[in-house]
C-alpha cells in the first residue's frame, strides 16, 4: 500500500494554517524571486515554478524550508509546527 501526502501545512503560533503554496505566495509578495527563494532554501527553481502553476503539491521537507525562510523575513512568523494533512 502506497500513501501519498498531497499537502503540508505549517501551523503558526496564531493557529493559522498555511500550505506550502500559501507560504510561497507570501514570500513572492515580499519581493523575493523564485531564484532567490531557490537559492535561500535549496529547493530547485523549476519545482517552485510548478507549485505556483498548481501542477504538483509540495513535499513536507520543502514546506519546512519555505516556512523557515518566511520566519527569517522581516515581519515573518516567529514559530511554527508542521502537521501533515
């Protein structure tokens, strides 16, 4: 039996749940390019492009990397836990 995780959620300190795609959208809104996000997280840029296009879901490790980058941004969330849905 194979199990596939389609989404990963970052639960922030105020109990708001963000998908990896939501976090990516916030990083892009903060002015980061896909190339900058790729460089800072180690996530390949083509993968980021596919997420923005809605063609593939993010994996848990990549969601963690995006959440960590968001926390490092000025005004970013200070703490998060990760849960899988």
